[in-house]
C-alpha cells in the first residue's frame, strides 16, 4: 500500500486588527450620529418681584448704498456720527458695535465710519455679512 505524505498545514490565527478597526469606527459613528438627550428636570421656580426690564440691545451701525448712516434705526450724518455713537455707548455701557454695510458702498466711507467709531469708544467692531450659497 502506498502512503502519500500530506503537507503539514500551518494554521494561522485570525488577524483581529482589521475587525477591531471596523468596530471602533462603527462605535465612533454611532456615538457622533446619535442625539444626546440631556436629563430634563421640571421645576416650578419661584417668581421674584424685581425683574430686569431694561434688556441691553446691540448697537448696530448701518450704511446703505446711498451713503446714509444709521445708528440702530436713527439716521445721523457723518459729522454727527461720532458724538451720537459715543452717547449711545456710554448710556448702554457697551463696548462693541455691529457694522452692517451695503456691498456697493464706497470703501472710503467704511474706513471713515470705523475710524470714528473707534474714536467714539467702540473697542470691538463686528462686521455683519450674509452667507452666499452657490
């Protein structure tokens, strides 16, 4: 009787590194995509007698396409802009303003308004802009 020799099989272990990578990616995906629900505690809070009725409003400086300057909704001239803004800043106690300007205004006017706003006491000037979607 003939005996055939079989080649010895080398049994390799299962490589778990790719499996662990996939499981970790799935775990991260589900953690980030799930909504985190914060505990909701219902309270019946007592009411106080003194309520803060004077809510501070942002100071918005607007320049339209014709060059007219507005502080919130009040129109002012370029010459009266500095003192009017300084008065608003001191009465509200704010140090920041928001600048809104039409895209067609002259760059020189923007520099003049920002310079006078800094001299009037505005420490921070935020530029409002729109988001353009293509």
